[in-house]
């Protein structure tokens, strides 16, 4: 029996509703494949912030460090500034544990309709690889003359050769591993960002030379957004900076059906620190507390965690169970045009998992 210590941070809003679905799926997959997940729950997030002024304790990273992996639900609350919730929890974990590789797959499943005409099951299948520790999220800057007419904000992006090189290399490795189109698209804006993105482009060209078997293209981020709509089926691996990757992964989620299907990993490939897995979606306060949220993005994030923990067979079964539920269409979540609530969708996945 393989044993794993998993830290659960349900967080805010629907994060708390979709987390139990992932826990139940982990338990079921573990039973089937001889793995035990010892889950410890950390009730950090905006309630913790309202009570004590911090999104997580000062020693939060030290509490998380001994775990094999972290599952996170969502962060964000209408009564708390978004920069506080993000900078108080998610970003310190990503940076503190050097989780530099954020991978966000987007796949058009059978039973799910793309808002774009003419795309069938499997025709869109891409992964956005997002740099996760620097770039536009570096939080370097400040305010000058606050609340005066001359109020000024300065924000600096940070692009290092090491940071660009390691994420771009990861994207090429992934294109080889996926064994599909073997194509990497680099997202840039070097026409306007004449330093940071010029370095990015230069490093991309250098890394590409080491992967002659992988096809490449370089797209300005605006052209990439257009082409995600115009020819989404042409993409395989798409590598971008922290901000560009974040924006394009929402677009990728929507052209493959819904944000409710979009999982995400935050990986430290050296495995020195625990990696974190979370749905791309946020806390969705408009539907929170009503049992309506689609748990599939959370379940598919747990699937990515299983894969990271070298439980590939269990991960494949979870993906097969989700595919079956979507193809059957009997327990379709509301964001995909059905009427099934969180529990009904989770139950359907569990029952499909038993049958696979
Ligand atoms: N599922 C985690 C979550 O709540 N994400 C919302 C969010 O604002 N993420 C920002 C980011 O990934 O950059």
C-alpha cells in the first residue's frame, strides 16, 4: 500500500463545495489501486483573513512543506480585495515552493459542445504551460502620492533567462511526452515589450534548437487569442508568461466547453517542494453555497495530482470516468447545459470509476 500525505485547502466559495468531490474520488481511486491518501484540511482563505488579517498563518508554508502534494479549491471573496486574497495565499505558495510550471490542459470531451462551430470530440486538445513564479506576477512596484491627484502606480515585470529557459524547456519536454502534434507555440509581445519579451523570444529560439523534432511557432498574444478562436485544433503545447498564460488558459477552457472543466497544476519539477493542484476557476460567489458548482475541474485537478504522484493508472481511470459521465450526459453540470448539481455529478463520477 503506497501512502501519501495530502494538504487540502478548500479556500473560499465553491472551492469548499467541490473539494469533497475530489476527496471522494481520491479515496475511491486509492482503494482500487492500493494507495492511501492521508488528507489534512487547512481552513485558510478569506474567513481566516477576516478573523486574523492574514489569508494563511505566518508559518503556512512550513505547515504545508511535509506533504506530498496540495489540493486547493478557490480563493476570492466579494468583500476582500482580489490582490489581498491572491497575494496572501496562492502566490506565496507558488513562489515559496518554486512551483514554476503551471500546466492547464483543455480538451473537448465527447458530450461537450464547443461554442465554436464544427469541432467534434477530441479535435481540440491543447495544454497551456504558464510560467508561474515571475513575469508580470513578480509584485515589484509601489504607489506614490496615494489618494492625491498625482497618484502614481509603478509595476515592474521580472523576466530572467533562467526563468524563461526552464519553463520553455518544460513545454518542449511536454510536447515530446504527449506524443501528439509535437508542436510548441510561444506567446510573446516583443513588438511592444521591447526588453522582457525580446529576452523571452531569444530564449525560445535557443531552446527550440535543442528540439529539432518539435515544430514551433511564435505568436503575439493578441494573434494567439484570435487563433484560439480561429484554429484551436492547431495547438498542442502553448507556452506563455504568467499573465499571458493565465488569460489564454481561460480562453482555452471556454472553447472546450466551460471553466468548470479546466484543471491546473502548479509543479516544482525538482520535487524538492510539494506541488499544488487547483481548478482554474475561482470562488464563484454568485453560485456559492447552493450546491450548483461543477466539480469536474476539481476532480480533474486531483487526476493531475495522481499523475504527479506516479499513479498513472489511477489517473487514467479518473479521466475515463469523467469522460464517461460527460459522454453519457445523464449527470451533466449546469454550466454544460445540464441540471445536475455538485453532488449528483460527483456521484456519477464515483459510479463510473467503480465500473472502469
Ligand atoms: N482555483 C484557484 C483560484 O481561485 N484561482 C483564481 C485566481 O484568481 N487565480 C489567479 C491566478 O491563477 O493567477
